[in-house]
């Protein structure tokens, strides 16, 4: 993994499932919501949430049930229930050590999340995460993806290939590829085999600390 940081000036992290161990809990909430609003069996709801993760839940619903009038109420319930447990979810092993290690190497560290900006700001402050920049959902035009990537590049003056995006979902890798960024997957929500089947021979971390090894 040593070559992974060669030529890198900034590392951008996804939040849920990457820095914080929240995807299992979110999957349970999503499965309950999908069962209640759409009649989807619980286990199928969990897998549907996992398969479409990496984008906001309202967008996941549109993928799963395009144009369904039940989607807005389901999205509202999911966001409300998700917040109740979000601040109790543990950080992934090695999270703080990895961020401090990157800072020690003088690398710019940033966060990109689909959660609302005020919620993410409170979470980062509560956990004292050592980040140089925190980006989250502010509007449909400023959310995880091209707008966040552009903001990091603007502030750092780096080229696309000097920005590494680390995420736990296939959607994270697809966004990085479309923007010409380097990407590393983190196993957990998806396996190494699933990442590489969908994205090609991308590097896949077994744990966050692998970034430093």
C-alpha cells in the first residue's frame, strides 16, 4: 500500500461506513422504513439499501421505486430515525490514528458526506476529528460528488490526480472515476471482490490504517 499515497496531496473521506461504523445501523433503519412504506421484506430492504448506498436516501428510493408517491414520507422517516443513533455510532478502528498520521505527513484531509451540513459539523466537533475541511449536503447543487471534489481542488490548488477519495460504497468509486480522481475502497459495506468487479483493479483497504502502511 505504500504507493497509494505517492503523488497525493489531499485525502478526501466519505463519512458513513468509512470513518464511522454506521452502515449496519442505517441498514436496519432503512429496512424498517422500506418494509413499512413499500411492503419490501426486511432482508430484501437491507440488501436494497446496501446495493444503492453512497447516495442520499431519497435518491436511493428513486432508484428502487421511481416516481413512487410514498418516497417522500419514507425519506423523511429515515432521516429522522437515522439521526437518533448517528451520534452514538463508534468510529471505525484506526480512524483518529489515520487522520493524525496523514496530517503528520502534511497531507490535506477533508470529509465529504451526504448528510446535512449542520449535522455533520456537529458530529465532527463532538468526535474532535482532525480534518482540514468538512463538506456535506448543502443543496442539490452542493453535495458529495463533483461539487465537493471541485471545492477541495480549488482550496488546495491540486490537480485531480493528486486527490485520493476513500469510500465504502461502489457509488463513491464511480463518482471518483467520473471526476478523474484516484480512489481507494474500504471493505465493509462491500467486499474487495465486489469493488473490483464493479470498478476494475482499484486498491481496496482492509482497514483505515492500511493507508499509512
